[in-house]
């Protein structure tokens, strides 16, 4: 059992929105978001159904570009896989529950050998961001992706475990596992609409 006093967790950051991950289990995540007036969360999607409960303030929630006003005491639900975003019109605190798909995603393979090089890193980040804690995928490549490993360490610090299964020389296989929840809004590998919309955290 876990108990949280939400009033004690309200803490705003003037530079960026302040998320507090209260629970992260396969199939269930509970996050408290504290946003200053004018702060926003860009469009993204989750594989689970999402419940958004406004504890205080006033936000606009965008479901695939359609706006919905959400004020203190109101709650909304959105199906998994639907792109959404939000913007705070005043200092606001929001409780977000992402639930569903309680069976962990089976370990899967991402073979980059036939993928154009310019698309590889965004594709790997999108697959990683779709993982729940404890989930993983197998990365297959035609060379040792050392720059990708460094980039993931810099952009997802403390979140990924990188384990070599086969070190070539012709085929490299790496198990990429999520070992910690996001520490905030993850920075996309490349700020393209394609890489953002593929994120299924």
C-alpha cells in the first residue's frame, strides 16, 4: 500500500512543468503534474487509457487538436493511442492516471539494418519511450551503435539499461530495457512530428 498527501506534493517550477511520478507499474502509472500559467505539454500519446483530474487551476486539454476546457474538480478520459496535449491558463495541478494493458508487452525485436540511417535514432527513442518499467526490446544493427548509446544516456539519463547479446562483427544485438520512469518530459531524439507522434509512453 502507498499513501500520498497530494497537497504536500504541489511544487511549481518557473522554468518547466513539474511532474511527480507517484506510481509506475506495468499497466498502471500515476503522475502529478504541476504547471505554471503558460506552461504546456506538447502532443504525445500513451498506449493506455488516460484519466486526467484537475485538482486546481484551469487547463485546455487537446485531444487530436480538439480543445476541451478543464477546471478544478473536473475529470476527463481519453482512449489509448490518441494524440493529446495540454496548456495551463493559470497555475494548475493535475493528476494523471494511465491504466490498461496490465500484461507486460512481450519483448520484441527492432531490426535497424534495413532502415535508412537518418530514421534509426528517432525510431529507437520512440520504441524506448513506449516501454513501461521492466519492459525491454532487442535492438539489431549492422554495427556497434556507440553514438546511439551515448545519446540515450544523455537524453534519458538513468532510465535505460544497455546489454550486449551479440557483439558482431556483422550483427550486433543489444537488449534495451527501461529501468526507471521518465524524469520529466522526455526530449525527443529529433524534433520531428513523426518522432513525437510515435511516442507511446
